[in-house]
C-alpha cells in the first residue's frame, strides 16, 4: 500500500491520506495550485472495500463522504466496459455541502469576469479527470493492478488536464507517492490562468504551453506566442486548446443527426448516451454539450454516470418527468431503467463501412429492447430545421481524401458555431433594443416573434425550417432562462459602468453646490461601492475612469467638515 495512506482504522470505502506535505510551510495557502486544481486523488481496488480512496493531496482538502464515494465509483470503468491497459475519461459531480474551497484564490474574480461564459469556474460542481490503469500483475491477489489517478478541478479544461495526466500518471504508477508530491509542488508554482495570456506550465521535465481563452478572443482563434524566458526551458509541448475535443472524431457515428442533436441540446432535452466505455461516453457528452458555443450549456450533464451515484434515484424515478440532464452511461441496465426518457442515444465502438464511419439510425423509442438494443438515436422528436446535406457531404468527402482531422473538426465546429449564432443574434439585437432593462421578459416574447420575419436567422443562415417553432420551444427551456439572466446581468453591469463614467465626466464641484451633507455623503458611499466593484473586475471600466473616480472621491470628501472626514477616512 502507498506510503502516504492513512495509518489509522479503516472506514468503509475510504482510506483517505491526510498527510500535509512536510516540505510546505503550514501557512502556505496553495493559492496557485488551487487556481488550477482542487485536489488530486488516487483510487485503488481493495478486495475488502472495492474501490477505495487511497490518497487525497494536498491532504487537508475537504471532501464530504458523499463526494468521496462518488469519486471512488466514477474513477473506475463499469464492469461491463472491460477496459484493459490505460484509459482516460472524465466525470462531473455535484458538490455537497454548499460553496466552499479549501484553498483561497487571489485573482479577485478576474478569471470569471474575463473568461468566456462557457469556461468559467463551476460553483456547484467538480470535474474529475481520470487516468485509469488495469494490467495483469501476479503479485496482486486478484491478479491485476487497478488504480486511477484523478485530477479534481472546477475548470472545464479537459484537453489540458488529459495532457497533464498522460505525463504524470505513468510516472506516478511507477514511482508512487514521491512523484505525486513533486508534481503538486510544481503546479503550485504555475502562474494563474489569466484569460488572454499564453502560459508555460512546467511539469515532470516537460513544458506545456497553453493559451487561456478570453471573452475578447475571436471564435476559433487560439493565439500561441512564445513566452518570456523560454530559452531557459525545454522546447514546449504546445496544446492548441485547453478545452476543445476533436469534435469530428467524437461525433463521427452521429454526423447524420448532428443538427437534431444540436436542437435537443439547445432545448435542454433529457438525453441518455449509452456507450461501450467511459472514454466514449464522456467524450460524446462533452462534445454534445459543447455544440452550443458560444452559449453556455445551462443544464446538468454527467459525462460518466453509474448506478452507484448518489443521484441515481433522483434521475431514474418514474414519478415525475425526467430532469434536464445529459447522462453518459456504460451499463446496459440503464436502458431498462430509463426507458421512460424521451431520447436515448446508443453508440457502439467506432466502426467503418466502405471507408466511412458507420452512422447510427433514427429509431422510435418503442424499438428499445433490454441489453441487446442496437446502436441508434431512439426518439420521437422531429427536428425543426432541415438537415444540411452539403455539410455532411463535405465532411465525409474530406474523410475519404484523408484530410487532417483538425480541418474536419474546424469545419464541423464552425458550422455549429454559425448555427448557434444565427439563432441567438436576433435575440441579442432585440434585447439590446430594450435598454433600459425591463423587469419581466413576458411582455416582449410575441413582439420578438413578430420581428423574425424581417430580422430573423434567415439573414445569416441558409438552413430552412420552422425557426418560429424552435424559438417557441426555446423560450420554455433552461437555456433561454440562463441566456436571459446572463444578458440581464451583463447589461446591468454595463449601465452601472456608464453611470460611473458619467459621474467622472461631470464637474463634481459644480454638482456639490447647494447639496446637503447627506447628499454629499451618499455620493461618497456610492462612489466607493462602485470603485470596489470595478477593482474586483465586476464593472467594465477603463483605468482612467477609476483614477478620475478616485480624484472625485478625494474632492468630495475634502469639502465635508473635519469630523465627517474623520469618519469617512479613518486613520
């Protein structure tokens, strides 16, 4: 057993390492480490306990018993998967016990304010990035070495963390605890993930070079520039993206239905993805939920889900409608359990037919059978938009001509991006016309639908279909609510920033003439509040505006009696 394992009495399903690094001072907050990861876990198989949590590092990171149990079960492939060798996949679990973090981050909210909404930190969920190894080992009682290294993070950086695991996990499985401690110390030296910057991240003798996306980046751009002092470091391993998967490879079996699936994602419909392995299931779920970019996917999604999950009963109950969630599963038992769900996608191992990827067929839910159900999309849903046959033809022709996978992925991603933008731009324009903000969305839905005839998606999208019907269903979906709340918040911030700029451009001395002390003090308090919000990256204002606001604040305070000045500016 690992030398960092707890030496105390064992608890069911948990042998949690509680060691803190002796090489670290007790006062070190692990702030840089926590900007990337919450913790690193090691899950092993124990004959008595089954999957057991062998180690959590840093040792004093807090996980609830429910979170530990979920991590244990989700870190191993289901017994039906039969994964031998090394495999990587990911999961997402609900955080238990309210918002918390053991390690403070020092960016003051800068990352979330500058990152695209699709890449902001999760506040209520953890991502788990898994590297699982199962190999024959005669020294083990069961004849197999079975262990997973898991990175737990709030960031959806699947490409980065998969690359990190592919470097770290093989080293860890060979060298165990000392290697993991060294890696965590290296990560604790990384710069914070600042949107818009290209970073060098050294680990186990390799430098990962990544660009952290910013809201101001153009879609599909990933500018990578050589960072300062790079001559002192090994040649970097450049990652073209921290989060994007090979979309074409992930969606190969469902290319003929990609627009139908895009509509299901847009409307937040419940969907089960039954796949042969956690790797296929998690990649399919992540690919589908990324199809809405630049819209944030506002529903729940679980790239890999098992019958042992604490929310199994919640998701499988027949006493109420299925929740708005996308589940990735590998156990055929779910077909029987979730037969009442409106949409089930079953995919098999990737297969080719005549040199082209074999496509799943569209089938009625009544065709669902237990265990031996064939690959297919089982749904009664009829797509509102007509299929883009030209796109499918270009993709398959590109595959036949052996065009680079990155080119085909870029083509597919651009199509989905333009489709989402064509759908959402009319809403954005209509929302912008409603300044100042209204309290209720209800009065203008019908007005918006009427505006589609002359300012609808047909201006930017060649696809024909029932756009009006799609909008009507969208208005009832969680994504409309999520989009509206986000836009309302952003527009309120913009109005507040404009208000601050107007104050700064005004002649404050002229304004103060004839004003009572109460009115002047009120201005001081409001200016201070706005400055605090602006410094916390919560208001989109320029540095010159902040400087002018500070000068106004000094001017206003100096006009007050000395006793009030002492109250407002204590020593």
